[in-house]
C-alpha cells in the first residue's frame, strides 16, 4: 500500500510525515532507512530533507511477513480481545516487546509472527503492529494493530490522550493520599540508564491513587520513559522489585508494575475498556485482605481525583 501526501509549507519531511501518520519521527526514520519514502519520485535519504510547498511525498507500507525466527519462541501470551483490526494481550513479565541489536532473545514481535497474526507495518519491521510500548519487566495490557488504518487511528488517540491505561503497583510504603505529580523528566545527567526529574525536561504528569495498604494505582497524562518510577521517587516511594530506582538489595524478582486496564475507541466506533488479570508473581505480594478480582475497573477509583491534575 502506498499513501501520497502534498506538502503545504516548507518543513522537514520527517516532521511532516510524523504529523500526517500520527507516529514518532523515529518510526519515520525507520521507513526512510528501508527506502519506503519518496519525494517527487526519488528516495528520501534523510529525515531532515526540507520540503517545498506542493512537493509530493509517498510512503510505502510493506506487508508484515513471517520470517525464519532467529530465536525460538518458547512462551505464550494471553489474548484478552481480538478481531480483524486489532488484538489486546496481557503481556507477561520478562518479555521484551520488540527486537533490538542488544536483545538476544525472542520478543513479543517474534511471538506475533510465529502465530501468523497479520500486523500493521507503519512502525517498521522491528515493531510490526506495536502501537505503544511497555517495559520488559512490566506486565499487563497492550494493544496490537493488525493493519495500518487501525495503527493510525490508535496512534491519533495516543497523541490526543483519548487512549490510556491504569497501572497497579506495589510500593515500599503506602500512599497516604491521592497525589498528582507534575514534574518534567529528562535523561539523568549522572546515569544514562535512568531518567530523572529535570527542571528543563519534557512535561510529565502522573496521578497516583492509594488502593489498599502498599497497593497503589497510577494514571499517566503523558508518556515519558520510566515516568511512573521517576515521579514516585519525587514523593519518596519506589516500586517493589525496582533495583534501578529503588533499593538494589531487594529479593523480589521483578518490578511489580502491572498495566491493569486499557481503554480506547475502536476504529468501528465502539469504546473499549479491557482489564488484564494480574499474574501469579504479582498476586503473591498483594496485601492480605485485598480481593483484587472483585474490584473491577479502576476508572471509578480515579474519578474523584482528576481535579488534582487540572482535568
């Protein structure tokens, strides 16, 4: 499939296409790298190429084809919802979402290909179908696009914040009250593996709500790397099992963060809200007396506190 756009002003081709397709510039660079972007009939070599008014930009989207697996897929993933346009999975902890040169194991993308699931190609071959990210140790709900139209539709919702997730986490200390943390985030200048609260960083806003003893929930209003973990640090909390932002000597095997619920508008016009059951390793550390499966949607728990974040 080829999409054709006409430029309306002088601007960079990567910025122009990122806006038209509702994806990141990195994804546009991926398309350019694979010679899938043309300007007036010629291949675009760099994202910084400047467009002129009425230039014709064409983007080709190849089919996502299953290929020989470099790493054997020895795991399965629960599917929470599926139709011809998309699927929602409950990602287990310990699985990387998409391949990278540093990743030496099977990924979620490999699993999708091994199941011969038709995927969108708008994000490039390393991220077939992947609309949004989730860290390796984090578990929970993730939506996968099966075609480019759906990918664009969902990406637009990410951009305008009409798609979102509620997270559950186990903390070192209980939250006393709901709190909105509105502090910018950037790369930690002293440790490149970490992010940090930096005054001139990118805007970041998170609403935290206590649930039961050390169990708390979070709603992101922006999507910065490690946002929940950084913002927790600004209020003197960390997630159990988090050796990067918490205590290194913890014996808990992974970061106890779970994307409990995802909500979005389906391309067919239906509003979906899907709950991802907790995995056993998360349930093991739940406070005694918490009956998790009877508490349903988290949206009602957050409704009284949105005013704290100016929403």
